């Protein structure tokens, strides 16, 4: 099942709030992708984003369950920023960026590619250089004045900066996960 359909199923079951797909174009490296709007609220404020790396067998970068709510204050983070780690989705046995398709049978669990991952161009590189940085800038927030002085929704604009030369990031997919935000 395609990732987007899995996310839509999670939304139907109320485990996720929304899915956002980036523009159909590609972010060539080095370069920037800006303008994707991300909305969070006091029930859905964990942000997960994945984006494919091309060319590559089945590698991707992203963030998982990053909390945009400060657990101490109950307020939205102003400008969260994350270095993106490299992951292998476990569906293709390719070991280089331009490996031909070689289905992993059976598929394996997703795993992080590190300097210790055998048969990759990163073997022995210490540390693996950051492939991209994902930055968010809070552009608005709303409050429900009758119930709380803490903001109940926040909106962010995402900017992704690709740093590795010759790579392309495509199909940015975002999911917001259900969890309660502390209300001050």
C-alpha cells in the first residue's frame, strides 16, 4: 500500500490529523524547497515527514514524531530545525545511489544508515554528513480565550535545504500524529 494511502487510513481512524504532499517537482541538491504549510493543534502536534532520496535504491530522509508543543510551557515552538538522518526502507537490496532495482525478499524493517552500515557509500565515513536540514517558522497561532491562555493551533512554514551534491529529494509527505498537548 502506498504511504499516502496508509496515512489517509490513519486519518480515517483519527490516529493522524492531516497529510500534506509537497509539490510534484523535485528539490535538486544543493537547493531549497519552501512554502509547505504545516498546521498543528493541541491534539495533533507531533510532526513526521519523509522524503525520498534520488537516485537511491529505497533511501529517504525525514523526521518522526517531532513535538511542536513545548511540554514545559504548553506553547508552540517558534522555529524548530532538524538535521535529516538517512534511512533505508528495507525494500531494495541496492547498495549505491545508482544501483539497479533489486527487490529485498523478504523485505526487512526500516533502518538508519550509519557509518557502520555495510556495503554502502557511507561505510567508514565518520560521521555521515547531513544530507538536508528541515526548518520550520511559526507564522501564526490561535487561542481559544474561553478555555485557556495557551494557543490551541499553530501554523508553520517548512523550508528544506538539501546539502549533498547531486541528490534529489522528491515526494515530500507529512503526517501529524494524535497526542495531547499540555494546556497551561
